[in-house]
C-alpha cells in the first residue's frame, strides 16, 4: 500500500542556558505539526486514526456519524493529524467526496476459506482525510445499498475490522492513537493487540444496546481463538460478544456522556455488561458529545428558509431577529409538511424509530399536542414494521392539517424542523447522549426530554432543576411513561401560549449553551495522552 511521505526532524531548542528537547516532529506532505508553546515544552500534535462504520455527510444512520465527524474536525483544528477509516459502501454520498484515488496494492485478508481482498482508497471530505476500505469477495459486503440491517452484519464488520488492522500494520509507522467506535469496530482492539500494533487504543461506546454477538465461527474467522474467553458473551457461553472483546482489550473506554457512564454500570442500563464495566471502571470515562456548530448553524445553514443569529451572537438585542427568523422557518416548515399555516405551537421529533426512543411515548406526545391545539411533526427513519402500523393508524384519525409523519431519512427536512419548530421532544427510555436536543437548542427550539443519559446532562427543567435560573433551558420528566410526557408537554404548551416572555427567556437560555466540540476535544486529548503514556505507544 502507498504510504504518506514524511521526513523526521528532531532537535534541541535553547532558551539561555536551558536546553529544551524538541520531540520528534513529523511533516506530512509539507504540512508540519508545529508546537503550540515555543517558550516551554514543545507539544506536537498526535497522529490519530478513527475507525468507524459511519461518518456525517458520507455515510450516516444516526448520531455516531455526527460525532466522528465533529470530533475529527475539532482534532484537526487543535493541530492533530487525523485520518478516518470507513467501509467503502456503495451508498456513500459520493458527491461530497473529492480527490478520490485508489491506493496501489491489494491485501489478502486470508479469513478461513473465504477469499477476501482488501482494496483501499484515499479521499477528502471537506477538511477530513478518509481511507475507504473495500472487501472484494463473493459476499459483496459493502455493495448492498445500505450501511446496516443485513443478516450478515457481523460478518461484514468483523471482516472490515480485520481489514483495518491489516491496513494499519502495513504502514511504516503506527498511529499514536487508534480510536474505534461501537460494536462494528470493537474487534479491532483484540486484533490490533494480537498484531502488536504500537498504537494506544480508545473504544467509544455510543450505544451499549448493540454489542455484536456472533458465534465461534466468527472468532475462528478473525483468528482470535486464543482469546476466546475474553470474547465470550457473559450470559450465553456459546456466543462471542465483540463489544465485550473491545472493552477487555482497549486501553481506555469512553461513553458519550457522564450520566451514561454511570448508568451503564448498573443492571438497568448495562445490557448485561454492567459487571464487566464495573470491573474495568478505571479505564472508563464519560465525555459529553459536542455538535459540529459550523454544520448546525442557523446563521449559515443552506438547508433552512431564513437565517438568524446563534451562539455566540445571541443577546437580548439580536433576539428579535431570532424570533423573526424562526417565524419564517415555521411557515416554510408548515408549508413543506402540509400543515395549517397558523400561529400554533409546532412540536417535533427527529429520530430513528426504535424501542430506545420510546415510540409509544412519541405517539402519545403527538396525540396530546393535537388535543392541546398544537401541530406535531415526526421525521423518523428505520421504523420497525409494527411501529409503523401504529403511527399509520394515528395518521388516519388525527387531523391532517395538524400532524405530519415522514418515515424516511431526510437531512434537509431535519434542518428545517430544527429551525422552524418551537419544541423538540425526546421521551427516550435511555439515551447515551442524544444530539437532537443540542441541535434544537442551537436553533433556539426548546427541548422536552426524559431525564436520562446525556439528556440529563444537557437539559435542565425550567421549574424543577437544581441548576441556576440562567442554565434552565427546557422541560424534563423522570419516568418514561405517559404521565411523564403529559406533565412536561402540558407545561411547555401552557408556557408557549400564556407566558411569551418566559418562553423567550427559555429559548435564549438554550441558544446560549455552547455545545461545540471545543469543550470535549481537550478532554479526549488529555485521555489520549494518558493512555499513550500508560501503554508506551510511540507518542
Ligand atoms: P441516535 O444516534 O440514537 O440515532 P442522536 O440524537 O445521537 O440519536 O443522533 C441523531 C442524528 O440523526 C441527528 O443528527 C438527527 O438530526 C439525525 N436524524 C435522525 N433521524 C433522522 C431522519 N429521519 N432524517 C434526518 N436526520 C435524522
């Protein structure tokens, strides 16, 4: 495989009599990683490789895509060298990719009797450098027109994980830090350790519910029979559990919010891995996700009707522009969704339609909103059949000019909803972090959420929170039942109708929250440095 060209420099920096060693500084394609602090110790950027099954604007199914993209961009801004390894799905958003070139050479994956060849491409996605890996074989793993949802997903992503490790071991120098995401890439941790890849490994759990359970065949196929005990599912001895293997072998494990970190160590939130996570408590940390504030920006968003100010330009003077902008977007949204163009509160949900998101409660929120005179928009992807039936039934009974249900993935409509809706609801049964509540607040919409996981870390109830008055930014409820939704939704719609001043204050407190990656990227950097030191990876 072709390597990136690099020359290595090292030296000593003198201040008076004091000699300060400059750590090895690598230059790639003329782009040097300059120290930030020439007066003190020279701190070079790290070489970070993310391996993920999703990436925003290339292959997105949910929040994982946004997180990998947002974090990688923040790491680039902080001076690190970042690469993202992704499967070369045939359904990639090819029009967003530039500088696509195939690397020379083919790697043979040598998995059992299956002949699988790895082909690699380099590409750019805006500022992000990507490596796309394709697996050529009879099964056409990544030529199915989908990211997930295939019967052989375990086969597809274990093969991808093996390919990623093989690709990395062919390079002249291992990255300082290998950051792997969720079950599809979790097998990379044991595989990389077995291949003696000299990178520290961080695994992020974006959602513990999905663990990637396979059978012994998968273990053999990966060549990991020697570590069978650590890959074994704790509750079904005949199964292997890829996420468990990742947790066992990664040098650090992160989750996407501090509250979720606590929840997954309990039987209620641990999905069977709570005892293991408690055992590995020392390497576990919860770092709150950010959002890509350049992409999600009502001041510049090309997918909304009217632009209006956002953080840090939110103040009482600019707020009239926010109200005007939101009103124009609301009209455009109502028109787009075939709703009555009236001054009524618009409540929305933008979500994958799965058990975790509380479909029954979303349905209840829809009915209750209509009862209270509001309008409800549901934009939802991946509905399971029986759930779709329930919503289709509701669609028939509820007034058409008050309810719009869209069962598909529509990026542009999602943007218009964040900008045009008054409220966004998330009655999740559990929520590792949740991005939609943060995006909603960035667009001055008010969140109504169940107090769980990252929702509990980002939304503070206007009446009951113990946070200060200025930090209170939405409505929360504790129990995932109809009474909880009823209580929070009724309070929200009442305030919208009867106390405009207080409502606008609430919009402002949400819009004033800084959810950018600038807060979380340094936390990841500190963690990376710690694990590199502990594992004596090259950095
Ligand atoms: P999860 O990762 O559990 O799906 P998150 O709240 O972390 O939930 O992230 C959801 C992301 O996916 C957000 O960027 C949201 O805008 C987007 N999204 C979810 N469903 C849809 C849809 N049907 N159409 C467009 N975007 C969607």
